[in-house]
């Protein structure tokens, strides 16, 4: 019995480690490929360790690689994404917090219906709003601009931020709100003095969720921007699909890591909140 | 901000403030979600091509869509990709969740490793897998170098197989997520049920198969919804990995809609295909949402 048990534990760990290798291998291959020279890539194989390390591909991916007709690397796209993601995350999170507060603590006739209507926005395939949105952004002079992308991400981010905050605030006891009201606190005072101080975990979850979603978005980026307003995902896709005579996989991989770095850093630093955000969507509120 | 002396009744502001505060988001949703759905629906009944045009065309765009071979390839690919992706991610995810639930050491570290692909953009995943699966220098060469000189792996450039590369990359990215959902569900199950079954002499696989997994039906259902949703919306991964190619062999409805509406100047057909996508999602999501909201109101 004991021996059999030991065997079972060994097999268990073997499978778990094997799975870890399966998830890590692509990251390992990306990292090693990005520091190899093209000669070494052609001579060696996919998983071989680099014989000599060079950061030429990184420099090229950042500053001089061709993304279509232009050859300025990913740096421009990277800064576009930074300019897009900061206001879009802050605005959509703020709106979500206030909406969630109203929908959980200040319910009124019709507020449940409002919630259901907003919630459906989480699920729509965005293809159905692309054509009208492209036209509307044009009318407001925001077509092909970073401001237009911020607007789109805010509008279609409200649904999920509202859902997150509403589900969290439902768990705050109503008695706290009632007590504050008896003390004469009004709508905003209760929000800032009672509710907001208890919101740190959910604020973290939503900030990280929105950051990851918006940084990683490709659909809105490719449809609503062009030239000098395109985000990093579009830049990476252009770079990797630009047909040049020689395919430089090392530059592609360096570019892919550059595009992934901000979300990976966030995941490493605050993975707990990221996982909570992922699972919160599936757990009933 | 405002202070009140009488506690009992709220003042005028307290009664209207909540509605006023919610109003901007409500209006944005009304216009940019529901209004735009109607607008797109209207476009799908017009003769719009390169530019929007509001001349009524009846069902002409839908007739064109349904006569388009490329659309049916996209639908078939969504079906293949959807079922294999959902089935594969579920199987891998549940398997890993059950293993991680056996009180293993370093569980936190393993979980982190299994889940990090979810933090990546599908464009990054697509770019990475495109390099690994490329027939010239990637996996094929690696296995050949190991001595299997006849080994070929050309799915990426083989029109019959290209959609399966999307399945491979999709499962890699999303199975950790399934693991996290099921692990959270497993942790919610009362240990005493499992202990009781063990005392009765039931084997571990049998306990999981007969008792634990059936108890996770709600988690299973939500995960299914989320994966189906990812599958129907999938656009980035296909664009980065195969670009819908070779030819249009790995097109899915999302890439079909994008290329018809934005690069091939067939706006009406694009709008019609978007409506088909919406109806597919609505057919799955509306009953689900209805039961969820009703459930939370009752209990």
C-alpha cells in the first residue's frame, strides 16, 4: 500500500512538471530565439540554447524593424498603447465603480433592468458594432486617433467594470449604508467615506483586468486606427506579417516579448488579482 | 457634499442622484450597444458596398452571404475550432485541476505557470506558435534533427489542416484558465463527502467521476459559456497565426466579417455576417443570462 502510494505521488508530480514544461516551452523558445542570430537559427534547432547571446534582434524590433512600408520598429506603437491604456483604464474603472455602487446600494424602480441591459454588453460579438462605430468616430473627428480608441474602450469596457463592482458591492452589508445614512451622510459621502475604503481588492482586480484587456486588444486597434495611432498588438501583427525577402524570426520573437512584457509584469506582480478577476466572471454574483 | 439633518426620508437629491449618476453609462449602452446593433442590422438590409448607402435591398445581402463559399468555410471552421478547442481546453484544464487538488507541494507556483498564457495577447501567442509550427525551421526541423528524417509537420501551410493549428495554440492559451475555474470549484466542495466515500472503499478516480465532478456542474456550465464565447469571438489568434490562410482555409466568421466589411468593400455582406454572429451568441447567452439573473433574484 505504502509503496503503491509512493509510486502514485511520483507519477503525479511527473505529470504536473510535464504540464509546466508544456506551458513554459513557448516562452522559453521565444526568449532563446530572440537572442540568437539568424545564422544560428538556421543552423541549430528550435529548442537549442543560444551559443552566443546577441541583443541585435531586440534593438531592431524596438527601433528599426519594418511594419509594412514604415521601418521604425515597435517603439511608436508601444507609446501609442501606453497613451491609450492609461486614460481608458482609469475612466472605465471609475464609471464601473459608481455604476456598481448605484446598482447594489441605491436600487430604484428599473435599476435591475438597467443592469441586465448593461450586462448584455459583456457578451455581444463586437463585429456587430464595428461599422456604425467607424462611421460615428468619423463624424466626431476621432477616426484613426488614440482618443477614438480610448473612447471605444471606455464605452465597451463599462459592461464588465460595472459587473465586477456591482457583484462586489452586493457583498457589503446594507446595514453599513443605513448607519451612515442615519448619521446624515449623503450619496457621495457614503461612497467616498464608507464604500470606497473597502474597495481596494476589487479596484485592483478591475484595474488589472481592464489593463490586460485593453493592452491586448487587437480588433478595435486594427479597425479604428491607422498609421501613427496604432497600438502595439497591431504593430506586432504588422511586423510579423510583413513579407520581406528574409524572415527574421529572432526579431519577431523579440517584438512579441516586447508586446507581452507589460501584461507579464503585471501578472507576476499582481497575479492574485488577475486570477480573481478571471474567476469572478464565472462565479455567480 | 450635501448634509442632511433629518435621517428618515431622503431629500430630492438622494432620490434622483442615483439615476442621474447611472444615466451616462445607461445612455452610452443604449446608443452604442443597442442603437448600433439596430444600425448594423439596418445596414445589412441595404445595398451598402464600399460606403454606407441606405437604399433598401431586402434580404439581398443575406442571399449573397449564404451563396458565398468562403462564409460556409468560416462557419465550418468555427464549428471544428469551437468543438475541439472547448473539448480540449476542458479536458486538459479539468485534468490539471484534479491533479493540483491532491495536496501537492508548490501548488501556487505550478498554478502561476499554468495560467500565465492568459495574460498574453492572442497576437503574441499567434506570433510565437507561428514560429514554432513553421515547417522550415520549427518543430518539423527539430524532430528531423532528432533522427526522424521523414517527419513532416506542415499544418500551418496545409489548407486542410491550418485550422487545427489554431486549436493547438488556443488550447495552450486557455486550458490554464479552465484549471483555475475548476480548482476554485473543487476547493468549494465539502471534504467530508470525499472522506465518507473513501471509507466506503471507493477508489479516487471513481470518487471524482461519480461525486466530485457532478457537483461541479455549475462551474462546468459557466466554463462552457466562457469558452464558447471566446471561440465565437476569436479573431486575433487566427489573424496572427494564419491570417485566415492559406487562401481562406482557416477563416472564421470574425475574420470573414473583418475582411468583407473593411478590406474587400462589401459592407452589406459584412453587416449581415455580423448579425449572424450576434444571433448565434444571443441564442446561447440570453437563456443563460435569464436563468442567472432569475436565480440570483430568488436566492
